[in-house]
């Protein structure tokens, strides 16, 4: 069964540094999402992406965040200047054209020191 | 925007008993309600979902009920087993123009099934 994959599994960075989190959605999916989960808390929506543009973004997704689909398979989340409070697990998800089901990747644990 | 409340935050049951987790949502336009199971350090895994045109759905030991009028939905797990121990999240979404139906999650329920 196809799965969403994410790299790296764990990223440690210094405050102020840029990070890029990578995701490979399920191949025939059209809708892509990033969520984050601070340790012990609920999953929070960041951004949705469809037809090469952002469909919706949350208040968390400020100017420091950007997303890109640089080729036909990858979907990336960039944080330009990381802050301590960006430390969280970041999940990528994808959805096909029909059903509503979003499939989640294994996550990238981002630690900002 | 949508707000999803989930109760209880922790639930401990004996193996073989039933477990019920309840959620309420605020946006009457929401029409899709999935439940995810998340084991420690793992990705959320969809276990069951329900759409607003259905009142109840069952899959083996798991069932979900939806009351659109009251804006609440519940997860029912029967004959619980130790491997059911995990955090369970409810979520709600609606269909936006362009199809970007974000999920709004509840705060999670830590289910512990004791031997």
C-alpha cells in the first residue's frame, strides 16, 4: 500500500537557521497539507496546497513559512528563520481527488536550540 | 473557524470492556469527521470516518455515530484489547472551494487498556 514519506525523521537546528522539510506524497494525490504537533498537544493545521498554489493557511503559517512543489513528486516546507517555538513534529499529508481521507506521513521531529 | 472539543482527555478501561470518546464541533458546515489513532512517536492513522449524510458507521469493533443537530460525534470501541492503547484524535472538516479541506483536530484522548 502506498504511503506518504518524509525526510529527515529528525532535524536539529540552531535558532535563526533555515530548515527545509521534505515530503513525498502518495503518487496520484492532488491535495497536500502540512500539520504540526507540539509535544503532547493536538495536531494543528498549517497549510493546504492544490494545483500549485496555497488553498488555505492558518495563523501559524506566517511569512517565515513557505511551501513548494519543486517537481512532480516532492512537497517541501521551508522555515526561513527558526524560533524556539517552532520545535514540534511536522506531518505532511496528502489526499486524492475523490474521497476526503488524508494520509499522514511519519513526521519530521524539528528541534530548535 | 471550526473548533473541536474532545472528552475525556484520558480513559482507562479493562481489557474486554467498551470505550467511548466524544467530540463536539462548532461549524455546521463541517461534513466529514475522521478518527485517527496515534501510537507514541508514530503518524496519525485513520481508523474510521463518517460523512454528514450518515448517522452511524461500523467496522468490526469500531463504530462512529454522528448527531448533526447537536453537532457531536462519538467513537465506540468494543471488546478492547491492549493494542488499542494509544491516543485517539477526532477531527472535522468541510469542503472548501478548491477542495483544500483542512482537518481541525480535537485535543486527543489517551486510551489505556489494562489487563
